[in-house]
C-alpha cells in the first residue's frame, strides 16, 4: 500500500515532464499556450499546422516589405461588411478543427493564382476574388459556385443574360439576387495577402451581392503576411 501511494505521488510529480518529452509536446513556440500543433484536412490528407521553432528565423522580403503603393494596396477595415465576422489566427485554428475537418467549413484563398502558387495556408482552396465579381447570370459562375456547394435556382435565359451583359458595358450592374441556393453551402473563411490586400474583401463583397449569407462568412484580415510572421505551416504547390 505504501509503495502504491509513493508511486502515485511520483507519477503526479513527473507527469508534466513525461507529457512534454514522451508525447512530443516540448515545443517552446506553440500555437496557443495549450496547443502545440493542429491537424487539418488538405486535399484529402491530414497536414500538421505548427510554428517554426528557430529563434533566428526572419521573414522573407515579400512579407517584410512595409511600403506598398496605395491604392491599390491600402489598409483594409477591420469590419469588411455588416454581419461578416473578422477573425485572427486562433479563430482560424478553431475553424480548421471544428468546421473544415468535418466538412461544415471551407477556407478560401481568394488571391489570384500566381500568388497562390507561392504558398498557401493548409486546407485552403484557391478561388480568385474575380470569380465572385461576375454577374449572377454569368455561366462562368458555375465552377466557383459548385466549389462552395451552391446550386442555381433555375437556368437564366438567353435574354436575361444578354441584357445583363449589355448593362454591364455601360457601367450598370443589375446585381440580380435569388439565382443561387446556398442552403447546403458550408461556412466560408476568406483570406488574402494581409491587412493591405483587398482581394478577399472584394471576394466577400461579391459573395454578398450574389446573396450569400453574411453570417456564414469569416474574414481573416491578417492573411498570409501574419501567417508568415508567426512562422506557421504553409503549403507549396509541389507539396499538394
């Protein structure tokens, strides 16, 4: 009985040490005080989100640059649109764990393809912001809408489509709504290059005009610049 009691006390004292070294939780640079890594689905495979441990690591020139011509590279507002939730990195981790991994959430890299190829946040799908700026009747919307599980309510006729295009040439956007059914769409988290990047805000505005519910949209304003600043895992095209 005495041996059992002593062993219990010893185990309780040594448990924090064993939990860090034996189970690989000895990182000094964690995601949060309670969490070292995170597993998230990326193209059917699980990818580990973690931070760079090298204390001498610095940002590459792209993300260290401070002076960008404005416009177009202007600081974006914290609230991109009424009803849309702005999030930070910890909320992105939660979104990955609680929504992406079970299919109820989708993370969108809203940058143009050339930026996406330089590296992306794990679990993101690339849908350039321009895809959501099309007229509701534009047949080219079919592909991006399918990616967010939206369904067309009914085919737009030739006359409506032609009329939309004619109005667009003179600067008039019909902003037709009700063409799309988003009832089966997941929550969306959009991001781009950082607080100075307008690509994801433009994508969000486009989605709202198409009728996507604002309460199902999240905006990661920090984007790739803050993701890189924190030394978080990125995915390159050759890794996919």
